[in-house]
């Protein structure tokens, strides 16, 4: 959810100022700043550290194109220019024009909406809520079957058959893979790690999933990559993902649920009338009826 600058809490603002101070580096004043500290003065208007913090959020995309040590100077220039032009607009009476007043009211409404969202939706979803959602979703998780296998890949069937004879004679699979496999896993003893059946080409998967743990294929397995000898190391059920892997998804789901509940409650206690809705529905129905009549003609 996009958060308008006016929706930022005091604690968030303080954190933003701290982050700005770190980014400004040598360009920042030596002593720590408070939100109300003055940065510049334009006519009778004082530009404060809080103004700079708000501007840093509004101009975040543009700041990425500027070295961090220049951010403070750039933001100060932006705020000074903005205030100079705002003063000129007031002098010209623009702030009293009905269209401008409607725009201000809209921006104020949007800022209030964002502030309420931040306090009553975003800040209500805690780490404990996310943990509880994770525990509930994955309590009885049963993943796909996974197999841990090694393989030795060679170019010809004859080479593969010779390797199988060596293995039957007691040769170590991993060492033979290091010596003879042409696949990228060869230097690692042919280790492919864990995989589900769908991740491998059909011929390879069928052979690997037909083995018992500790067995290797007694016949070479041909795929588009060449000829394989496969050994099965282990079988397991795919484990549930770690919390960090799904944290953001779970949080977004909780935010959507919380938002829907908040909106439902607010609308239930508010008298709402949408003007023109019936007329629009009647017009749509009439258009559809007219269309059907023309088709019939």
C-alpha cells in the first residue's frame, strides 16, 4: 500500500530523519536533528527537518539518480523552490480559487485515508499474526515426494554399461562420477540433490523413482543429454517452506483480510448513497435489450 507523507507517524518520521542523516554522510550537519529544526527560511516560512524527510519520500525515485552525499542539498533546493512558488501562488490568489480548494480537499481526504490505513490496517498486523498464519497453513503440510540421487552422464551406451560393471565390482559411485561424468554435477560426485518427479525429464525421472535407496540402475538410461547411470541416495517428503520464504505473502494476505473487515465495518455504520447508480443500471439494461432486439431483426 502506498503511504502518503502525511500518513507517516512521528516514530516513522524520526526513523526517516535518522536514515537521511546516515545517507547524507559528510554533507549532514554535525549535530543530531529534530523534526522541528530549521533548515531554511523563505519569506516568513521556515522549512524544517520534517519537511526534508517528507520530501525525501515524495522524491525517492529521483534521489536514486543522485549520490547520497548530495541528497540533503538537493532536497533543500527542492523545498526552497517549492515554497517560493507556493508563496507566489498565494499572492496570485490561487489558494482561494474553488478548483484549488477542491484539490486540497481531495488531497486531505486521501492523506487521512492513508493515515487510517497505516494505523488501523498496516500497524495491526504483527509478526505474531504472521507466525500464527504460517503455523495454521503449514500445520499438516504434506509435500510432494522428493528423491536425492546421483548420476553419471556419458556419451555412449557402451561407456555407461562399462561403468555399471565397475560399480557392480565395488567401485565408489561418487568417485567414478568425478572421474568420468560429463555433466556439470560430475565434480561434485554426480550429486543432484533433492528433486520432485516433475523436475526431471521423463526417462530420468521414471528410472530414479523406480529405484530403492542405495540402488543404482542396472541398465543405462537414455535422455536427450546422453546416457545416465543413476543411484538413489534418499527419499523424503518435500518439507514446508521456511517462514521467511512466505512471510511477505502471508502478510499481504492478512493485510487484505484486515482491510476488507475494516471497510465492511465502516460502511455498515455509515449511511452511503451513490447518485446516478440506478440510472446507469437502467441505461445499461436498455442498451442490452436494444442490442438483443437488433440481433433478432
